[in-house]
């Protein structure tokens, strides 16, 4: 048959259905047990995929539809049956109303589960059901619709690829041949059902119709032939009384290999599933009881966050790094733009309702921003790096974050410290043409320049004495290159004393950490020029001796005194002296 793309199923719906294949040896298909009861005996079973508790049993991967009961003792009355005249072939004429179904047609519990085989990759659909009377033939079908049905009269819409799986159980069953299986696909554009086994009718084409024992590679169907305890969600008899056990031939389950049928399950799955009892498996059958509908979709989506990577390390450090709101995220499929959205207040974005395929997620950014995630890191231009995901039933959703940052600004002034105060104040002037270096601090000797730190860039002070660096967030050290006959007055430390590149760096520098978008200013370098001075004593008579001595403001001796040339004199020369007050004393010896 032709391969049909039906929709991604990733669900469990259980229709407790009485199927007749006498308790043959249990078979495990795709890790799920088909052995005629609900309890797990080692592999997955209904009680492992239907979890939760009253009134909500939707905590697991499976779906449980608990239908009302028409019995006189029922505490959950029947709320939805088909009015007389409802036909399988004519959903537009269905009338859904409260009422009672004969016990022979009454549905109680319905479950369904879908699973991808971890080894083969095949798509499997598991169904189970329970009936409340085994006398008389019992017919029902599970219908999977891509357009979700709301359960109201005349509103069901069938579309190409919808699926019906039906079962007919003989009254008072005794063996496996008492269960017939019908599998049909809705093909409105294929009236002759080319590629299928037969025309079913009402635009449906038969994939398989026959005894459960003939399913072969298509799957298996089994009815219980021994009593077993009722499942946690409960069971009732034909009168509506609670049951603690399920008698033989009242429960049945089936597994259908959709891949073997040529049905390609894909995202976003079916919109809904419902089960209905009917007078027969013929297309002209009258409809009786209704269980459901219930949503039967796969949530196929791509989501993620846009975060402010303050330290530009490509990792979202929560809670310190916030989300970025209002950024545009674009979704591409097969090279074409298919959707776009903006991040919310928390930086979150999401694309829902995706079909199978390969998708690329890309961000768009304002000027001045860089990208730290996805890799590579260090940064690419914003938007250069993208996420690519393959959406399908086995991988229905993905998460892809984006990390972004802005460069930080580190700046300051280079000034002539006219009063040698170590502070840029009134009377000081700018110095242009001085070289400032930036090193990346590797942390080997934190906050101190060493041979392992990497030179990043340099700048030369402008006519106004200003310098500025635009830096990726991180740890840095900034140093100045000294010049002859100048001394550094600000900053006063030994951050740059190591001078590993022998550039003639002054000792003082700045060790700092900058984050995204941060501005750090007033990181000034102050320098004062050095001066030379001479003190000379002249002896006008040529017969007088003298000595000269000078001290600075801290009373430290400066310069040295020596005899002069003709005429006889004494000279003190002091070189490389900082701006300040000096006191000089001339001692004259009377000959």
C-alpha cells in the first residue's frame, strides 16, 4: 500500500476492549506487554502508562477515557450516546445526547498508548478496552482524527490520513478466531483505494480486515481467558456495581505496528481520539455508545531562552544573568523562513505545532551586541551561530538558548600632575601621545601582571589625554608605558611592576573585571616631569671655602656638592627631581 503520513502520535489511550485471542502466551511488542491483563509483569503495561488518581488519570504517557455506565446502580451515568439513526458513514448527521446503551453495547474504560520502538524505530499503537457483557456480538472502533473533534453533534471533520481501527468480538467467545480486526484509512482523493486491500466505503480504504490471529507482523490482539484484579481506575458490572475483578473475556488489548502498515506517524499527531460501539463493522453500521473524544496530539515544538551573558562565557549563570525580552527569534525550514516570534519578559520563546522536518532557529540582534552561545565562543557576530533540530515523533521537541552580551568600556585620562598630588585637579593638563596597554588577566597571579597574561590591545592618548578600550567582558590589567624624565604619580601600586614584555611599563596600573555593557571611567594615569637644578657658590676673593647641601620636603638629601672651576666656586647638582619644595644650605668658611 502507499505510505501515508498520518501524524505524530506519542500518547496512550486505553479502550478496555474485549478481544478474543484466548490467553495465549504473553507477547511483548516494542517493550509493551500484550497478555490479556492490565498489570505489569516485567515490561510496560497499562498500569505503567496510565497513572495518576481519581479524578485525573492523565499523569502518565497514556490516555484513559472513563465512559459513563447505563446500569441502574451506576454512580457515573451515561452522558454521551449516539441518537437513533447515527451512521458511521455520515458524521454530519450524528446527534450526541445523554441516554442509556444496552449492556451489549456499553463502553466503560478505554485506553490508548503510542510508542516508538527504541531499536527498530517502528511506530506502535496500543489499545485496550473492557466490556460489561459477553453475550452477543460486540463491535466498536477507535477513530483517530487529525482535526480535533469537540464531541458535539454533527461537528466531526474527517481529513486525509484519519485512521479507524475496529474490533468485532463474538458472543460467548471461545477462541482467537472470535475476534475480527479492521484497519482503515480515510482517503477522499483515492476513490478506488489504489494501493490498499479493498474499498471500505465512506472514503475509507481497508488496510487489513480479518481474524486477529492473521495480523502477523502487523501486531497482535488478545482477550483475557482468566480472571485478574481490576485496574486502579476501577471496573463495573452491567448493573453499574463496582468490580474488584475482571472475568474472562471481558477485557481485550491489541498492538498495531503502524510502520508495518505503511503509515508514517509524524508531528503534530492526531487532534483527538474517540471510541464508539456500533451494530457491526460494516460502513453502514448504526452507532451506539461514545467514549471520548480526548486530545491525542503530540506537542511538537522548539523552545528556548535568550539570556544576557554578563561574563560572556557562553553559559547561562542563573539567577544572576537575566533573560532578554523583545528580541526577534526566527524559524527556518528547508532554508525558508516559516515563523518568527519575540522573547517574553523572561527571555522565553517557543514555536508550537511543528510538522516533521529539519528546522534552524536564528536570532536577530540590535547593533552593538555579540553572541556567546551557541558556540563557538569567543563571540561571533550576533546571529552568526544557529541551532538546527530534526523534529519527528521520536524527537518531538527541543530547547535552544541564545547567549548575548555587549562590550564593556574602560577609559581614563593621561594628565600632567603639575602639583605632584597624585590627583587630576585644577591646574593639571592633558598629555597626548602616551601608550596604554591592556592585558587579559589569566588569574595565575590574580590582579598582578605576569608572564602568563596576554596582551590584548593598546591605545595612544589623544590631544585631550583621553584613552578608551572596548572590551569583551572579563578580567584585565591596564598599564602605561613610561617616558624619560617623567615619573608616575597615579595610580600608586605595583600592578604592572613585572613588565613581562619589557615595554618600559610604569609600576602602577589597574586590575579590574568588566561585565556586559559596563562603563568604567576615570581610570587616570598621572605623571609629573622631573627637573634638574644647580646651586653654585662663587668666591669673589678667591680665598673662601663653602659647602652646599639640599634636602627635599621629606628631609631626604638630594644632589652632591663639588669644587667648581675658575673662579673658585662650589657647585651642587641635583638631577631627576620631582616637583616640590627643596631646602638648600650654603656653609661658608671664613678663611
